[in-house]
C-alpha cells in the first residue's frame, strides 16, 4: 500500500512569514527517508501554501510518486502538462475554504472533467478524482475516464462510535466497487494516528494520502519519525494483497 505524504502545511508555515523556511522540498526529502512512497502537494489557484517553484523542484528530484492535487482549471492543466507529475488528483476548490471540504460534484462537472482528463492522458499523466464515498460517484469517475479515485474520508474522520462505523462501511463499499469496475482506489482526508487503522484494513486500497496529522507530529518528533510511525501503523493494518 502506498503512503503518500502531503507537504502543503510545511509551506503554510513558511507563508506565515512570507520567507524561505521551512522548505517543503527539504521536508519531502525527510519524508522519503522516513518511508514515504509518495509526495503530494496541492497547488491552489491563490498559491496560499505551495507554489510553482516547489512543484518544479520536487519534480526534479523526487524518486517516489509525485501527486499533484489541483482544480480542473486551464491554468492548472497547463502547469501539469509542463511539469508532468506521476499522478494528478483533481479536487474541488473553494477560495475561502481552510481545507478541501468534500468530494467533487461529478454530475455538475462531468463535461469539464472528461475534457481535463483527456488532456492529461494525452500527456501520459495518470488521473484520479477526489470523490465522496458513494457508489454513484465511483461510477461517474469511470464514465469520465479517470484511472483511479481517492475516496474522501473526512466524514469518517469527523465522527465517532456507531456513526464512524457507518461511514467506514460507505468508504469500504466504494473501494470495493471501484475495484469491481476496474478503477484503482485511494483514500484520504482527516486521517490520523488514531483513526487510520480502520481505513488501512479495507481490502483493495491502493494508497493512503495523509498530510496534516503527520506534519503536526513532525513538528514535535521530526519528519522522518512522524512518517515512519504512520507507515508502521498502515503496514500492520494492511491486509495481505
């Protein structure tokens, strides 16, 4: 199972002073030393954290999967075509949101997404869509040509007890269905050291994409250890494929 580390919040801290440190590129190096299988960055239209320079430098030296999260805009499609990340994950983006608040509205954006995915595939870039844990959304992702989906686990992460179990079932069903129709399935959003095990135990997950909780722990124990701790949790829970 792939563990992708989102380094956006290293850049968030840098932008607090509009300076040059901490450097998300250096943080990515330490994440890889800690066992990360991939590095994720969300290049937002307002460049509130990572920027174009970060993407270009990461593309130049990262030897693991480089996953570019982005909105399906003309500007971002041009940037993806120029930098050729290993994977593009198309996400919804609202100007004032603190973090991505949910999956794509695939019904409303079906035509836009189909065209964007074709352009990315023409450049040899694999594509993933960030979707809610719903069978219909998985089916629509297949229809518009995505190679894989990333199931939004925010609702699972934000509740407890029986409610969390119900959300876990939704995630598991979506991942199982994705495999049945020929889509690879990832999962992410809100996952941390206390709730990741339930998701990691689901059979058929290709990868987990985690950022905030790992960066938060890294501030106290260091990036390598924070990544290694998460990797151990994930691999212990991951079913034999």
